[in-house]
C-alpha cells in the first residue's frame, strides 16, 4: 500500500493542501492538490475536513507550513483568526504524526529540490555549494528564514524577521517611517514589504501631495485588490503614482534582502519567495533592486558575491512541507 502524506501551505490569502507520495528522487510527488481561499473558512480544520473527504487514502504523516510563529507545537496564524495545534489536529483526525512548521521553513526545505526552470537568477554572484542560504518572501505578510549548512546538509532556521524594525536609508524613507509610526507605533519591515505594505507606500505618496490619484483608480481600489491593481498599473507604467509606489517597494525590498544576506552570510544564495516577486519580475530585473541590495557601506564590495534568485514555483512551500512530512522526524 502506498504511503500518502498530507502537506499544507497555510497563508493569509490562500491555503494549499496536497497529498504526496515518495518519488524516485528526494522530491516528493504530488498526487492530489487543492487551493482554497483562506478567508472562506472559519477554521483550518474546516478546510482540512473538506479536502480529505474527497480522497479516501491512508495518511501516514502530516506537515503544515503556517504563516505565523510556531511555539510549543501550536501556532496563531499571522493574518487569520486561526489557532492550530498539533495535538488538536491529531485528536480530531486520528493522524499518527502531525507537524506544524513556519511557512518559510517549509519553503526552505524546498529550495534544494527546485529545478532550474523554477528559479530566475537576478545576480549570479559567486555561490558556494554547501554555504548558507537565505529566504525572504513578501506576500500577504513578510516571511524570512535561513538554511544553515551543517555537515553537508541544510538545517532550516525559523525566523520572524518580517517583524524587525524598518530602517530608513534616505530622507524620503524617513518621511515614510514617520507616516507609518503615526499610524502603527512600531514600524516593522512587514508594514512596507508585503501586499498591504505596497498599498501603504501608495497611500503615503498620495497623501504627500506630490502625485495625483486618478479618479478611475479611486473607484476601483479596495484594500483587498489594491496591491494587485497598483502593481499591474505600475508594470504597465500607466500611472506615475503606482509606478513610484512599486519602485519604492522594490528598492526597500532590495535593501532588506541585502541585510538578510549579511545576517546569514548567504553565499549559497538569497532567494525571494512569496506571491509578489514573480509578479513583479521585470521590475526586479531593473537596476534599482540590485543597487539597493549591494549598497552596504563598507561591505558593498562583497555584496556582488551573493547569488540572488526569485522562486517561480508557486507551490514551493507545499513541496517543502511534503518533504518534511516524508523525511523529518517530529520533535519529541
């Protein structure tokens, strides 16, 4: 009998669930998969129930990558009113082994499994096999993680680096910081480097009086669709306000990604995951992103050594969760 594992990528916007089997290589094989809108369910258990009732197969292990800080085998989803625990899931569904991991840890497990056509290189660098790897993933929120090289293997290190303080680099960044501090008090990176963060940057530029907001855009914008619309109009270069907002976002992302590269000395590569980078790939290819990434004062000369790539596989976190379910023993 085939052993199936259930993997999940639980995000603030969407929840992807899949049943995987062991493949001929280290990469798990997806047999069945469904993606749900996270906000359509009151609990994660509701989506899990909906998914497993469609497939009558034995489940040997479960690993769910959740956007949130996993503490003592439980997690409060960062952008959802969901509280999840390993023990509660095991009791309800009768699963023999359940693991909750951070969604960026799940993505980290997938990085060594990605194929060449599933990444796009922004900076070649001088990457070294077996060196540390970094991950930064802007989407509904901002996730970060490290893969630390240890005895020929990679050990994912969870992080809540998206909630560290936003450090202004220029005068206009300082103005943005003051704008955010007045609204939120603590100004984290996630306040600017996320879908809602892109909209916040847009609102700051609009409120500065330096740009005129088109009437047609005012009619169409909502908090939910704003990041997508702003990015689309900026990519088409059809509106100066949207373009300025996205360019500021890209510069701030480059700077923050460079910071993470230095923190982890990620000579093995710095990867951009999440939902936003693949959608703005042409902007990331322009000089602004790498100029900000490599601008690190006295260490600027070493920054071009760091390879930088965008993860194109939208199911990377799901793939990594499946790998974890198949290969990583649950903590005792």
